[in-house]
């Protein structure tokens, strides 16, 4: 009888512990309302949270990351105890636009992405010129019925020392969302990269993932 009671007690304890763990996991996944700067940056960077998305084609990887105002300020200030007053004074630099980071990379860690299927040195120079001045015309952001083009386009070359090239992009904010104060549309990037020649590439950030992003804790 003692053994039966002992086993029964351990069974009850195990069930209680599992239930408590389930509550913690659910809370961690769904009830994150605000995060301190370091954790906030990690949240946005984490591909599992839907704000940092990629598409792999052959040896090339396209990445788009949404960078809200909170991310822009926290990443610039690099202060784990960012003061509210500093955040309020700095966020005005980013308030009027919606910012994104874009990267084109090769899966070959020791190869410059601009040398993929390269014909000659002039071809390399033409690729640099295209990504510097022409690529922005081949990128658009679709939100609902609106098709937006870059308000800011900044190409960050790798100078042959990294397997990727980076871009900072910004688009006008959606007027309907500004008026309503909530996220109403997915963000669909439509890319026609003339260098890599993969045709039309689409990457989508869902409105659900945008809506559930936490706020930034300041001090």
C-alpha cells in the first residue's frame, strides 16, 4: 500500500510540475509585453519571431529584417539601461519612416557574393555599380493595395572581405495604419535582382508577427 501511495504522490507532483512548466512556456511565448534593450534586439534578430526572414536559392541567401524605431535607437545607443529621456529624444530621427535591413549572401563562407558566376573584372565593377545605384529601382514593398518604393536606400559594400552585401532600406509608413494605430497589412518585399537573375523573389513578414512584437523597456 505504501508503494502505491508513493507512486500516486509522485504522479500528482509530476503532473503539477508539467502544468507549471506549460504555463511558463506559454507565458514566455505569448505574453512578452516589453523587453530591455539587449533582449529586445535579440528578439528582433531571432528568425523564430518572424521579423527576420530569409529565402535560399541555389548558393544565394536573401534576408529581410524589420527594424522598428525601438530597434534603431537601442542598436545605435548600445546601452543595456537605455534612459527613457534618451529614447524619446532619439526616436524622432526614425519616426516618419519604416526601416528594414537587407542582406544578400553566398553560402560559401570564403567567397565574395559578387564573384558568383563572374565573367571578368568589368562584370564585377558593373555589379558594384548596379547595387549602388540601380538595385533600389528593383525593390518594392507591398502593403495591402499600396506598392511602395524606397524612401532611403543605402548600399553597404563588402570590399571583398565578406560573403555578403548589406543594405539599409526605409519606406513611408502606411497612412491607414498611422490613422488606426495598429498593424493592418503584411509586408511583402518584391525583389527583381538583375545580377543573380532569379526572376521575381518575394519575402513576406506577416502582420501577426509585426503585431505581437514587444515594446522596448527604458529606464
